[in-house]
């Protein structure tokens, strides 16, 4: 099968996002990602170990036995210089958040990444916000200065409405990522 056609014509938004269970770990044999380390994280059990240790929870998207992508979520604390909620009478500079830990999709599954992030935002707003204080979704968007050009995932998150914690950060960043956040309030109010 030509590699481009593996997921051709599939509307990912019609697929259920499923919690990772032991039976689903055997998926992923043919998983290909633009960043090979994300294949390794899956195949060498990092995600399973972290899920088992309750350090994250993982959800997946699949077409039959083919892994389309995965996303992990974990508790986080957003720390900012600017008291983001001052207009609401809340002057903190740290806020409860849920972090997107690892996100990867098969490189032949364009559009699946956006769907998984939008699903995560809706899930946090619908399932977690009623249970516990959480206002933001955060992510450390991967930035790899050692590729040419540099690999920068932040553009993907910017398109989805995420903002930089430090918009004036000089590039390349000191860390191999740029921290970003998404305000859940508009989604919650919907
Ligand atoms: C980042 C990743 C999840 C994006 O998934 P995807 O399915 O390819 O992305 P989508 O097709 O849903 O992209 C949505 C939009 O973002 C854009 N986009 C995707 N990656 C981008 C990037 N690195 N920079 C800028 N824009 C990007 C797409 O062109 C698309 O734009 P459009 O709506 O104008 O057409 C995927 O490329 C991936 O698995 N990368 C390797 C692992 C990784 O970097 N994970 C994130 C770590 S924080």
C-alpha cells in the first residue's frame, strides 16, 4: 500500500478517542511519525509505564488495528509574569492547568493532531472542570534546534489558539521546548 494512502479519505473527527488499555498496546506496529522518538516512546513502553504510575493518562485514535495517534494528559501548574486573570479580580501568577504531555500522530494522518488537541480541550472542559479547579491547558511545544530548519511544534499550537508564556523569548529557546497555554474559559462558557 503506498504510504500516503494508509489513512486517505478518513474523517478522523468521526473516530472515537479511546483510553489506552493493555489490549490496545499491541497497536502501533506500522506507526510512523515525523519525529521518530515518538514511535520509540510508544513501542518501548514509556507511555504504558507512565500511565501505570499515574503520571499521565493516555488516549488514542485508531483505525481498526492501526494506531493513528496518541495524546497524554497530566496535572500541571501554569506560571506567568502577567496576572492573566486580573480583570476577573484574581491576581495570581500561577494557575491550575492540565498539560498535554506527549502528542504524536502518524505522518500519513494529517488533521488527526488538530482533532486530538481539540478533543483534549473539550474533554478537560467537560469532564475535569466540574470536578476540580482548572483554567488552562498547557503544553511544552517541542523545539529542536539541531534539525535544519529547526523543528518547532509551536506553530501547530498557535493555530489552535494557544499562546506563548513568554512571547518575547529569543530563539532558539534555552530549553528544547516553548511553553504555551490555552484559556478554557470560552469553552467552559459554551
Ligand atoms: C505536531 C503534530 C501532532 C501535528 O499533527 P498533524 O495531524 O500533522 O497536524 P494537523 O494536520 O492537524 O495540523 C493542523 C494545522 O497545523 C499546521 N501545522 C502542523 N504542524 C505544524 C508546525 N510544526 N508548525 C506550523 N503549523 C503546523 C497544519 O499545517 C494545519 O494547518 P491548517 O489548519 O492551516 O491546514 C504531528 O506533526 C506530530 O506528530 N509531530 C511529531 C510529534 C510532535 O511534535 N508532537 C508535539 C510535541 S509538543
